[in-house]
């Protein structure tokens, strides 16, 4: 009989667990000379597969830059990003483009759907671009999970903001990516629609084994995550883990302590 302890209920990182993304001594300096801005100033962090992480911090603290470097959208000035088993620093631009298409899911504040395509076609698009056969079962399952199966033939323009973001989430999940990056996914939504999107991000992690990294300014949104990272001036200054500390109240208090 196995004697290892059961997996902790709050999905805290377990040593030796598979890491979806590893950041090591990550630095990013924009520009050069007197006008140079240090956006990331030595970030070390591992994102365990199958967990939900929120990234918070004052405006300009480096949240988007961290996400862009981790997703292979921007090249760091120094340090390494390992996504799955791939060291992004060793990859060409072409390889990074394919990596983003095939192994990373993105959810943006303003949805980025294609207006001329139906809901179903938007969700399938990453698979079609990759020349992969759209899996009808997976498509049906994801559309049902996000509550839009009966809207599959509609265009994005016929949907509410919350519904559009649910399409974007299904699209981000269709390729079974190593990680889904979401930059302010609830920023353009009302509270109720935002809660639906957050519940679906949570369910993607709990039910589908997805890994989610979400940038947000909202402590109530961050409270859905397993772990909350707080950035200030390009540094990781605080890390909250576990159901007792990842509450909206505690998160708001720690943010306030940063002078956010
Ligand atoms: N392309 C760029 N050129 C020069 N400076 C940049 C560039 N992109 C970001 N920066 C600077 O890097 C720092 C971090 O920016 P970043 O966008 O990562 O912050 P953020 O935490 O996402 O902020 P916000 O909450 O406002 O979105 C800021 O000082 C910003 O002005
Ligand atoms: Mg930002």
C-alpha cells in the first residue's frame, strides 16, 4: 500500500510535481541608456501544473511584462523561462510562434474574438491554424462547459461581454495548452459576469487539469486562485498560498501594504 500523504486539498505546490512554467532570475529592461526601464528585476518562481495563480501589484510593477516573458511574447534581458520542458531562450522566433499557438492559451481583457466567425469557429480556430483536426467531442464539451452550446452558430457581436469572454476561454482551452495566461480577464465585465468567468477558470483547473496564470487588480478575483503573487517594482515581494490567506480581505490588506 502507498504510504505517501494525500494530495493537499488546496493544491499547494508539492515538491517534485510537474511545473508548467519555471522562471529563473528573470530580468527585463526596456530601452537602453538613460531612458532604460527595469520592468522585471530578478524573478524566481515555479507555476505547478494544475494550479491557478493570480499575479497582482501596483500599476507598472511588471505584471504584464512577466506574463509576456513567460508566454514567449517578449524576450527577457536575462534569466530563463521553461514552459513545459522547453527552454524559451533556445528557441527561434518561428519556434516561439508555434509554441504560443500550440501550447499556450490566452485570454485578454477585450476578448480578441474574430467578429466574422461563429462562436464554434472562434473556439476551433487555434486547432485549425495548427492544421489539427478539430475534435467535435472536445468542442461540444467546452461549449457546454462555458454554457454556450446553444449559441454556437451566433457571432460574437450577438453576445454579451461575459458570453464573449466565455468563448475566449473555450478557445484558450481547446488545444489543451500547458498553461493559460489571462491578463485582466474580468476587467471589462460587470461583477456577475466576472464571477462566471472566474468560476470557469477555477473549473478548468479543478476539472480539466488546466494551469492558469491570471493578472488582476481585483482582490475578489485573485481570491479564486490557489496562490497569489504580489509584484512591486519588478520584484516578487509577497506570495499568498492556501485557503486561509488567499481571501479577498487578506489579499487587499497585503496590496494596501505595498502602497497600491
Ligand atoms: N515597451 C516598453 N517600453 C518601455 N517601457 C516599458 C515597455 N513596456 C513596459 N514598460 C515599463 O515597464 C514597467 C512594467 O510595465 P508592465 O506593463 O509590465 O506593468 P503592469 O504591472 O502590467 O502595469 P498595469 O497594471 O498598469 O498594467 C513600467 O514601468 C512600464 O512603463
Ligand atoms: Mg499590465
